């Protein structure tokens, strides 16, 4: 098969979806399939695309949309159509098979570009919804309803009217972002989500009557490599937190809970973001500097190593993640998680683990006390078993995805 993946951001830019795309491509190619990933060209200073990616990454004409030039926008229109079709034609001329299906893994311009391509070439569409567009948009702007109306108008101009057979169903979906997503996915052969709880939410809001679950996996080789490194000795438990330091990730609530809990543990916070300076000030104000360290952003391999060495990962966001990959990565490495989001805990379903009973800082503080107490009492023994980690590997997830592709193609 030749799978054309279309997404909103370049696979070499920062983000969990991008990590998932790189893994998907590598393991699909290892299984003998051809993969092309079309996305906005990356404008990051000093970026140079790796030689092995130059054939499969289709860099669409784009403009940077963030100050650090990490993320870009490609306008869905004739220019992007021509760039995509030229790249695909070049692959065919070089002996690659023609595209069999379009797998859209984006919610904005990537989705529209992918739908235009599928329409031009009469190809089936698989949609994976990675982002909670409703929650995310409402978290960053009070003008979310206007943003959703604008997205629907943009989709209409770029892609055209919803297929006649789908109009009644789409019009019955919930308003806001959900109506926009329902219009995007109308006519798709298959709609999936990276977790059971987000799939259920998409169904509940009428985005699609049936949403499959295609969880993101973790890198088999990297996990094996990191697991082989002995964990460092310690005098007290180690906790690790990883993520973007922004409001929806609840990093400040975590620091506050650490202060209230009084736990005797070493804590490392990996990541950066708008709240970084406030996090550092709060750590100092609470007198936690001897126990809590802001390690900043690190490469993916070092993030995995930090999770492997820790006694527990702390996951603090609630209702925002569509999968929440870090607890999966931690579990594959043998490290349990202190959860705040019951949906992520239920989807992952590994032991040992701890779950805060509600969203309050006091509940998290008490859960941290319980977890650290148990970790200290059974030093080095509370680990997720390798057999539970096996089902989280990308090789397992890719086999499932190939089966879905073949079903869509009627094979």
C-alpha cells in the first residue's frame, strides 16, 4: 500500500502528534508499505531535513506562524494542490506505487489539503482526530464561537459542501467545534481517535456515528535501549513531570500540591512554555528548591531516560488530552503514573498506579503523599511489568492500523 498522511505541522516540529507520525511512518515502511507525509515546510532556524526523509516528507509551501518559526501554515488551494501532486508524481516516476488512501491526521489546513487531494484522486479517506479542538480553542480565546464559525466557512470554501448523504446527520451534531469536525469527517471511510474516551466523546457530540480507537504506540527500539540502562541509586523516591508549561497542563497546580503534600521526594519538571517563569517563582516562594528542579526542555531520548529512571511519572492535565502519551511511554519503560485524569488512567489500565479522586490541589497533594509513601516503603519494587508494556509498542499498534487500512480498501 501507499499511504498519504496529511497533517497540520511538519513531522520534525515539536509535538506528540509529530512523534506519533514519525513512528507510524517508520513501522509502516518496515512492514513493506510506502508512506508519504505532506505538511507545511519547516522554517525553524538551522533546520536541515535528514537525507532519509527527503523522499517521504512532502514539504508544502508555507509561512511561519510562531515567533520561534517552529510551526507553519499552508493555505489549502491550488498552489498547495500543485505542490502535493508534483511530489506524488515524482515518487511514481521513481518507481513508487500510486497512493491507495489518504490518512488525515490534522484538524485545520492539513485536513482541508488532504480532503482536496482525496477528491482530486478519488481516494478513500481515513481520519484520525488527535486534538480536542473545542476544549483547546476555548482555553485560549473568549472568541471561540467566532473561531468555530470561521473554521466552518474556511472548510466550505476550501472543500465544498458536505456530501448530500451526510447532511442530515451532520446538521444534528453539536454546535461549535463539534459541528466543524463533523463537516470535516463527513464522507470519510473511517474515523478514529487515539483513545477510547476521546472516541466516545466524538461519538457523543455527533462528529461520527462510529469512531475507532487507534492508540499511539511507543518506539520499540528506543524503549528497549532505555530499559537496558540501570536505574540510578537514590535515597528517596524520584518523581518526574513532562510537558508544555501552560494552563491546561496544570503545572502550577502540581507545584502547589507538592508544597502542600510535604512529600520527601526529588522532583524534576521537564518542559518549557508560557508559565515557566511563574513555575520557577512559585517553587522558590514555597521553599521547594532543594527538592524540585526545573530541568527544562530535553530531546525525546532524554525524556524517555528521565521517565525510566523515575519512580513515578505525574500526569496533571484533566479533560484536555485525547490520549496523553507520556503515561504510555512511562508504562512501557516500567514506570508507574500518578494520574489526575481518570479517562487516561482507565484507557491505559496498568498497575501499579494512583489516581487523584478529584481536580483539587488538596486531592493531588494527598495522592502524592500516598504514592510517595508506598514508593519509599517498597523501594524500587513498584514497577509496571514488561508484559503490560508489550501491548503499548508501536509494532503492535502498526499491525492493527494495517488491518484497518486493508478493511477500508476492501482487501
